């Protein structure tokens, strides 16, 4: 499979359709990308969506002093949650908000990028009545932390006016910068019992170990230092062991196998690499560590590619005079198992090898990036193998402070000349960046810049649509909405259609997002900058949803005012949907009021609206009476808006005139 992205997608401003076959193949690769992100989302719950929060709450063990935080949130509608890294600060803050389930608003995380609305780090427009808001500053730098504190007082005033609640996760390492007037809202939580957290997670998976089974020395040593996320991951590995090894093995075996993956092999790797002077042997070690569990051929190809990238001199000996792969694998402590795949014999050795090379050979990190790009260009690896390799590379790049390597790979893998199977890899590498606690904000900012840039390739636009829909929307839906909106405005052809479909799906998924989308469309239409905003509005316009809200009606009126001044065929189907909603008399008043207000007393536009309504009335004789009443009400409102005194329905006027003529 050697098709390139360019064979599927041309530049965003041109046609992107090159035949049904290519479009079908592109859809296959995009679906593979979406499936990979969905599968990862199932394993790593971000605890923003309600289903994720419910899942987390079932497994939540209240940390010390959580009750004080709960009381502070109830008293002042604000709590600043502090605590040591790994103590579960973010989860505790989320659970405090989750417990306020009787609130009439929604629970959402405040955007951590300014985007195109405001330069202020906090925007009162993000607050709706009864909202529960999370602000995660745990990885904020000094300037952002100080800037947020400067506007927090005014933000709290708006918060109280909307009867909303705010939980802030503080950066523990910047405690010295906390303003004195905010200390009264601060509660430092303790670290919950790791053993209790593990037991709670296991019980939720129908695994009930005895107290003795949870008291082993190895487990106690791990739990003493593991962050809460690590404890949850251990529970997941134990569940995986139960599901794969079978119940007959027992909890002790599942636990032992799960803990073995945590063994620190770094000292052994350091010793092995220091005594191994051959560059080929080291290249083989790293290649196997990166493509662990793949075939000998895949490892060999990666090894040769790494030697080429590093300009390593070739071995002058004839090939048959050199050792074969079996002997080479034996030399680095690896073996080929019955399934034909190669593994290091020691558990955890592959991870230690990767960490060693990225930590102690910092001068070749750029070459390692180039090597990895070349390795994945070959389509021989299976989707699971590719996914695991991408995750391993991203882990090292993020750990060593090189997030830009992931963005670079995403761009390289979506160029016109790139192989089409790289679409899923590009999507995954960006999703992994978004998930990272330290670098996630910079990825959201980068994706924002890409979504607005005319230089963004068509392939990258396709990937951004998937990433925003399947990854960013789960944790930061507001920011995903903004980025999808920019993509929908600037992209033509099938890619633009996919962007608009993804945007409308996200906007319809939540009342708050629906309201925000209407606000954005109203503002954009007023500026008359993007014709696509009117098409987006006509696709999104709902005659029922939130129409009782004055601010929503104002946005709808602005949007309809622009839409009704376009050719009739472009908006008549949407108007007919709105008139259909008037069959329920409880809604007809608001619906017709919006449509008439959108005409702004313009007789030409009002006349076109009325003619479309008459066609709608005649389209279904079975509802003639109801539809006649709706059209009559519409006409009366149009007349009133234009200052015309009421007069009989045209049909009644014609009948009376005819009667006078015959008398």
C-alpha cells in the first residue's frame, strides 16, 4: 500500500475528489485514526464527560482534608486545591464539582488558551447559570499563574452572580507566588491511602483480594511512592492479567506479573551499554526497545535505518561472515518467541533502554526523531505495532522536553508526499501531546495556530478534525469547538464537509456548547468575514433548543437576518423546519418572533419569507388547518413589524369581494 496523502487530498482550496476509490481509501485511514484515539480514550479516562466522572467517582477515595475543601467550595463558591504532585489534586477538584450534581448548569474545564476572544486569562463569558468550573493550573508557569490571580477577584464576582462554583488546581511548585488575599480559599489535601485506592479500583472490576494478598513487600514498596495515576494503572494491569491469564492463575500471579513491569532495569541497561562497544549492537538494542514485540525483519530494518541516520560506517565483512539475527538477539538478551515476535527476556528492559538513550545521548535526539519518522513510513508494521511505537516515542519526547518533535512528525506525516497510512500515526502523536500534563497546553495552542493558518496542509487539516473531535473534545470541548470552527471556515471540498459535520456534532452535544456556537456564529456573521458561518448556522439552527433564552434568540435573530438575505433556495429548507416546529403552539410564538425580527422590517425579505411559508402550507394537505394558522400568525407578525394594521386573511378578503360583486 504505497498511496500518498496527495493522491487522496489536494490543496484545501481546490477539488479533493479524485474518484470514488481514493475517497473510500481516505475514509478508511481516517476511520483508523479515529478508532485509535477512541481506543486510547477508553483506556485513559479524562474525567470530564459525565460518564468518565461517574467512572472516577466510583473509584474515588477521599484524601485527607477533602471535607475542608468541600466546605470552602460550598461557602465561597470557590476552592483552591493544593497538594503534592501525585496526590490526586485534579481528581479531587473534579470530584468536589461532581458532587454538586443538583446544579442546573454544566461541569466543564475553563480554556487554558486565549484563542480569538480575549487576551485575559479568564473570561466571564465562560460562566453560565449554575455552572461548575475547573481551572487546572498544576503545570502553569510563573507568568500565567500570576496573571490568573490578578483577574480572579473580578471573575469570582461574575461567578457568584451566576450561582456557579469554581475549583482551581494550584501549582504546588509555585506556592510562594500565591497572593495573600487568596489563601483563605486554599486547602492543601493529603495523599490518600494508595492501598485503599488500589482496593477500590479492584473491587469495581470484581476483583476482591484478601488483606494478606495486599500486604506483600513488593506491593508495599511500589505503593509507597507511586502517584495516584500509577496506582490506577496498576489496577488496570491486574485486570488485564485476570482477563488474559484466566481466573485459575489467581490474584498473586496477576499482581506479580503486573509489578514485574515496574521493575527498574536502568542500572542493568547502563552496565550493558557501557560494556558494549559496538555501534550495531547498541542500534539493535534501541530498535528492539522501540519496536518491542514486532518481527525480526521489522527490528532489522529499524536497526539499519538508525545506523544510516547516524552515518555509522558499514561493516566491511561479507554478510555470511557476520552473525545472523538469532545470534545478535541472544547477544542483547532477547529471544524470538513461538509467535515469531522478538522480546527482551527481562521485563521492563525495553523501557529502560529507551529512557537510557534519550537521557544519556541528548545530542542525537533530533536524529532519533528523523529515524522514527523514516521507520514508520514503511507500511509493513501492523496498526497495533505502530500505535505502541508512537506511544513509546512520544513518551520519551515529552519526558525530555521535546514536544516540538511530535508536532514536527505530525506535519511530516501529513504532507502531500507522505504515505496515507501515516494519518493514524499523525493523529495519535498529537493526541498524546494533548494528554500530557506538562505540554498539553502548548499542543492546544499549536493546533489553534494550525487551524487558522492558510499554510496548513490538507492532510494535516484532516488529522486536526479527527484529533479535535476524538481527543480534545473529551477534555477541552470549548477549545475543540473553536478549532473546528476555524477549520470549517477555511476548508473546502470533502475535508470542509467533514470539518462542518464534526463541528455541528460537537455543538449539538451539549446545551452550553450549542449556546457558545451560536454566539460565535452571530459575532462572525456580524463581521461579514466568513460566508461559511451562514451555512454553518443553517445546518445548526434549531427552532426548539434554548429558544426561550433571550440571549439565544438574539443570536438566532442576527444569524437569520443574514441568512434570509441570501438566495431563497439556500435557506428555505431550514425555514420549513422551523415552521414545522410551530405545530406545537407552545413554541410557535418564539419561533415566529425570531424569524420576523430577522427580517428587520425589510418588505422584500418579509415577502420572500411569507411566500416560502405559503409553499410550506400547501405542501401537506393533511395538516392544512394547523399550517394555515401558523402562516396567518406569521403574516400578522410581519404586518405588525412593518406598521401595517391587521387585515383579513387573503382568502377571506377574496370571498367577501366576490360576494359583493354578485349581490
